C-alpha cells in the first residue's frame, strides 16, 4: 500500500506580489541585455528552416554501438545567475527554493525488456512522476502510431527462408523504445520553443556561478548547467538520440535536466505570459496544471477547463483563454470530492485529442496513462461502441494475483448501463466500491460498461 503523501494540488497557485514583481524584473533584465542574459547559450552553426518531421526518422543505429563511442557535444555556454534565478521563479515563485533529492533521482528508465509492459517508463511515488507520465504518453504515440516499424532479423531455419517475425507495438525492442523516447523529448521541446529554438541543459562537473548572493542559493545542480541551442530539429534529434543515455540512465538526473531544458526552450518571457500569476509546481513540488499543459501542448496555460471561462466581475464578462488547439495527447480529470454540478470539465481540446492517449488525474494525483492502440477511436464514432483501453501506472503494485503495472480494460458504450455523473453522497454501495479509474473513464464515456477481464482492479 502506498504511504500517505501530501495531497497533490494542481489548482491555481497565486504568486505573491513580491514574487510576481521579482519575476517581471528578471524577465525585463533578460530582455534589456540580450548579449549577456537572454542568450546565455551558444548557437550551433547549422542550416535552419528545413522541413522536418520528428515522427518519421527512419535511420538509426544500434544503441550498443552508439554507447561504445565517445560522446561529442557542441559548444555550449554556462548558465548565468540571472537565468538561474528566472528559471527558479517560474518553477517555485522563489529564487532560493530548490528541487529535493527525489526529483534529482528521477530518470526516464524503461521497464525490463522482458516485462509485460516493456513499453513503459518507471515512475516513482513523488512529484516527478507527473513529468514521466506526460513523456510516457508521447512515447506511446510514437510506438503505437508510427507509419512503419524497424524490421528485425529473420529467424534462420536451415533449408528454409522465413519472413521476419511481426513487430508488436506493445512489445518494442530496446532500439525501438529508445528511438521513441528521443522523438518524444524532441517533440515536446520543439513545440515548447514554437518550432524555432530549443535549449538543451546538461550538467557540467563544476559550478559556473562563483560567489554568493543574498537572494540566491546554490544547490549543487543548477549552477553547473551548460546550455546548448538548436535551431534545426534534425540536429536536435541527432543530439538527443546520440546522448539518450543521459535521460535513460539511472543516476543521470534525466527528468530534472529535461525540465530545465523545457523551461528554457519555452523562453522565460513566454513562460511569464503563459502563467499570468501562476507557477509550474505546487507547494509540494508536484507539477501544476500549467506544467501539464506545457508538456502536452507546448504552452503553460494554467487552466484545464473549457476554452473560455466566463466570470462576472464588476459587471463585466472576462474571458480566460484555455488550450488553443486540439492536443496530440489528451487529459482526463476526476475528483471524488467535487459535486455533480461543480465538476471540473476538462477542455475539449484535451478531452478529445488527435491520438487515443490520455494522462489521467484522479483525486488530486496524476495517476497514469490511458491509451488505445486503435487510432480509429478518435475519428469514427462507431468505434466507440466497443473498444479496448490499456491503463499504465509505471508503479510496481502488488495485488492478489501478483505484481502488476498495467491493465487491459474492455469498454462497451452501447447500452450505457454503467453509472453516470452522480455526487458521492448518492452513490450506491456498489458504486462506492468501483475502482477510481472507472470514474475517470465515465468523464469521457458516461454510462460505459467496463470489463477488467478477471484482473483484480489496482487503481
């Protein structure tokens, strides 16, 4: 059983006026001194403006061969104290707060290749798992819906010629899932940089910020970052693919390095505009709605509700912009404490994504990734009558039948005999005992019948 943890809150977190003023000051400083601050990194001498599809990289190399070669990095520029302070302000609304050791340990490490869900990234029971789930969703998008798969060597039988065995999208090889991770990271960063620029942050062996400042505290990490700028997605993919072990390998701080890269790629000025008066992490260092949207859509919108929220204030109607376009990856939300009439309604752009993959938020926690291997589910309403969903948590959970990390669910919406939206007080005994994951499914398919195929529900 999971030990109690502080409640994860992805509701809007308001910055104090002092923090907001400090953040605006830092942003203005970045803008006033581009030679020192707004460009604290080195551009690569590469061609830009070329057409590129991060979803269709067909040529790759064996990871064992790549790992044996010396990794060469392009020229980079050390992080400055101004940039470090600005990054912290967008994360914590404080220039002195730092990530804890749990965040530093987090990486994008896959399950064992022989595991039933070898496509999955391991998640830990703390705030970093929100980032892992969002990246996992993009990894699944590349594993499940790519146009062609690498051909594996044929099975050699003396005297016979045999065709290569079929490749299962749910059982990728080490090379396939490593490629998918590299594409996923590049896709998220490239979209955050508005398809113009990406900043990769990597850890150096020594500090680049000398001395101390009364309003800044070194943490043995951020002051050691070196920044590399990419303006061409081809070069970005080559760099990430060649150095993928930095993100996959245990002890390499892969998640934290990716988070810093994401913020710098989005750019401090855009982050400030996106966030308004919010921040990217909650007080308990879980990712906020703004960070979820940044990872899924490329923009740190602090809302998951319908695109236009109308609120009456002083006799006027104000519009609060939400997600602007249909997302590749979806998001589903359920909180048992909400009453039926006051339920959070996720933005349509997130509830109905381009690909049948959803990150789920249940009862104040990001809990996993739900997906279907059938792309038709998002384009043909008849496919929604009967279909299969998989639910992956990345956590090692033990139930009566043994350890389990994902579930296969049969969904039937034809009769709609399952429960609809009702308040917790009106639940029957049977409904109270339903697995919480079923309730988040009802937010998308009300009344659906859900079949666990004999498996003991674990979430």
